[in-house]
C-alpha cells in the first residue's frame, strides 16, 4: 500500500502547501470517535446525519471509530458550485429518510465556515423534534462564523484559506486526497472545468 505522503505528492502541483497530513487526520478521527463514544455512553442508539458530498470520507472513518450502535442518513445541501465563496443561501436538495423524533442526532460535516449551511440543516432537523442535536465538524475556519452555531466536536481549527482534500472539493475535484491542503489561486477557476 502506498504511504499517505507519497499519494498526496501527486497533487502537489495544485496546492500552495499541505495543511494536514493523512496520518494526522486519522489520529484525530480516532480521538473524536472516542470523545463521541464517551459522550453517548448512555444512549442506546445514535443517529448520524452526514452532509454530503463533503462529509463522506470523514463520516466513513468516524463512524467506524464510534463504539456505539449507530444509524446513518445523509442530507444534501446546495454547494458552492464552482466558486470558493457561497453564491446563494443554502437550500436542502435531498432530505433525510430516517425518523428523528426523540432520537439522539449527530450532524457531521467536513468544514464549518460561515455556519449558514449548518444552521440551515439544524433548522430542518429540529422540526423532527430529536431528543438531542449535536454537531461534529472535521475543520473549522477561525473567525468566520456569521451565525450562532456551536459545534460540539471539532477536529482542527484552520486559517481562512480555501482548502481541499479528504472530502473537501473545488468543483467536485480533489475530494479523494488523503490529506488536506490549500488550493493554489490559479487552480480555483481553470476554464477547462466549465
Ligand atoms: P458555510 O455554510 O459557510 O459554513 O460553509 C460550509 C460548506 O462550505 C462546507 O460544507 C463546504 O462544503 C464548503 N466550504 C467551506 N469552506 C471550504 C473550503 O475551504 N474548501 C472547500 N469547501 C469549503
Ligand atoms: Mg460541504
């Protein structure tokens, strides 16, 4: 099997710099899984709601480090499309299917930036009257929150730069990088991607 850094090196030309190595992500995911396991020690079953597509790799790894029974569902929210800043207010594109009434629900996303996406998802899920609603994000951009959202579990605080990898994309690219890096400005709008 290829070592994480070697795989990552193939993307080097598009990145300004690496921010978080694959090994660091995996170690932190284990810690988050442990914290979540402890937090829900007295809960029979936890319902995970992943915000796709970005939360896919994080959710896949995180759910396997949670040592409690879980159910999984996904919600799709309108994305940045081909921009690095949101074009419009987040809209729910695909709803969840599980019943959340009286359930303990944990929302999972790749990154908390302004918080508008998370706020929109929370409003949607709160209508189902869950027993509890908590938030877990792998990354949080520092000093960017524009709404009152407080994540319960955060992997890493990062500076306000456009990052890709481990689920985070630009125009649906780079999601499969095993680590996280800052995307070069000139790679943020290549005409051949339109
Ligand atoms: P928010 O609504 O501003 O908090 O943005 C959250 C969503 O924006 C995340 O689910 C990501 O899809 C996307 N996002 C925010 N910052 C970045 C970034 O640096 N790279 C890639 N996607 C990002
Ligand atoms: Mg996302």
